[in-house]
C-alpha cells in the first residue's frame, strides 16, 4: 500500500513572520545592551578605556598582529553557521529570535560601552571598530534567519503530523541562492575586517 506524501509548501508569510520576530528581538537586544553599558561603574569604564586605548595604539603604530584570514572568517561567520544549523532543528523557531537578541545586545553594548569610555568623540572610532563589518553581516544574518525560521517551522509542522517534507522543499533553489549571497557577504566582511578596518581606525583615532 502506497503511502501518500504530502508536501508542505513554505509560504512567504512564514519567512516574513520569522523576520519580524527576529527584528523585534534584535531591537530589544540593542535596548538592553545600551542600558547595560550605561550601568558600567567607573572601574569597569576605566578598564575598558585602558584596554581599548592600548589596542588602538598598536593599530596606529603598526605593531598590531592581525589574526589569520581563517580565524577572522570564523569570528565573522560563526553566528551565521549557527543560524543555518538552527534552521534544520525543531527548536529553531524558539532559538533564532534569542540568537537575534544576543546579536543585537553585543553589537549595541560594544558601541555604547566604547562611547561611555571615550565620549562622543569616539563615535567615528566605534563605527570603525564595530560597525563596518556589521553593515554586511547584519543584513546577512536577517536574510538567513528568516529563511531558517521558515525551514524550522516547516519541520515543526511535519513533526505534528501535518505532512512530510523532502530536501527540495526544505532547501530550494532560492534558499541556496540566498545562502550563496550571504557566504560571499561574509567573506567580504572578513576581508574588510582584515584590510579596511585598521585603516579606518587610524583615520578615526584623530577624533579622540
């Protein structure tokens, strides 16, 4: 007796809903990060200022030893790999918004804490250090997160007995294309971090 296979199509509304939820958590993480940075005590602020000042001096004096390309690529893209992994997990719909929140928290906390340590004149330098690569990696994150959220939701429906899915349904041509675009973007962000960010830091350090 042949068992009927029901394909679960992935509607665009699931991707949109996943994107919306992740954006909300990301923005919430930003707010929490800003408030957390504002609560740093004087000792923590001075320690951060001393540490970052030494790091910046090494870059401006040309004595900073940059990490290798593979290390930089791993740091730049590891959260995106986690997103892809969660997309093929039943827990993805629950974990992906949390990952988005954590991403927003660390980005805003890093920038806000830097501004707290160096004052408003540190804005250009904070952008050079933390914001340059984020211009690429954050859009890539949301592109992959919305896709992964929809994939995880599709798996969840199948687990609840609403049909079966095949690899072609879970990972279609559009998904592969977006993943490829994000891969190129992450590679570009890693190269940017290695070769462009130090030059921006040297330029922006004049504003301190």
